[in-house]
C-alpha cells in the first residue's frame, strides 16, 4: 500500500475558507505531500493529520519519542493526535 501523501495516494482535505486552504497547502508543501483541497461546508483534515503522524512515527514503537521528552514513543505520543493551527 502506498503511503498517505504520495502521488498514488494523495491527501484529501476539505476546508471552509480560502485562508484555511492556503495554510493547509503550506503545511503539505513543507512535508512534501501530494494533496487535493476542496472548499466544503463540512471541514475534514483527518487525512492530513494521519499523514503527519505516519511521517513522524518511528519504525519501532520502543524508540525514543520524536518530541524529545526522553520517553519511548509507545508511552508518550503514540496515542496523541496531531494538532494543527488552521
């Protein structure tokens, strides 16, 4: 299966305003994701959150957490969702 954010499996994001669309595009460009943005009444950025979480998740859940807390990933950020300021 292709990773989320690749050309074969782009991220699909629905936002309400053009300003939000610009912020999402900026975030996707920073992470080098392929994306599709639609302006909708119902907002859905779950694909973007999943793709970012997949990108920062270590291969081994017992590796140190990327947040630099000193804890193992499994016991620190594995269950936390990605927060975006959009």
